[in-house]
């Protein structure tokens, strides 16, 4: 029987790729899907119903600052208006169970980029993004 604590996932066992490149300087990733609904109401009915209209997805890649990730990716796009075609893939693994969750984000758009720096602190770079579609080739 598997120890209950060994079943808990750790971010240390996550790999992230952007356009097939392993992001070896990534510190964290977060993403979420928001389901979009419209309220539906009827005369003589005090309840409110919901009609599903689609979803939107967004997230943030956070890097330990080792290179100019955002500027390299977007420097030409901010002047030309031609945004790069980006695909992000994540794989979150549980080494104890051998199970993994893999997510593939396509239609990725970056909304901002920049760097933070302060005394006696490691510099970071954050790249907030949105995505148009997501697939789950593997689930735990």
C-alpha cells in the first residue's frame, strides 16, 4: 500500500516546455480555466439558471532570471504586431505512483513581460499568458 504522503504531488516533479524547448530556468507555473456562463431567467420563476457559453484560460510562467525570455520572445512582436505562435506543455508527475498529468496549451498569447529586481533577492521574470485551447493527453 502506498504511503499517503507519497501520493502528494510536488512542483519539483513538473516539467514545462515552450515550443518544444524545456524551460530549465522556470521557477513556477500557474494556470486556470474560467467557465463563462450567461444568466437565464423566466417570468414567474424566481430561480436563475446558467447557460454555458465557453471558457477562457490564463496563467503565468515565472522564471529565475537567467536570460531575457520575454524580450527575446516578444521584442519584434511589440513593434510589428505579429505575435509569435506559442505552444506550452506541462507534465506534472508523481514518481511514487508513476502517474502524470499532462496539459497542452495552444493559441498562447502573452499580455506583458518584465523583470523584478531588489536588493538581497533573486531576480525573477514573469510572463502572464492566455490560451485559446487546452488538451489533456494524460491524467492521473
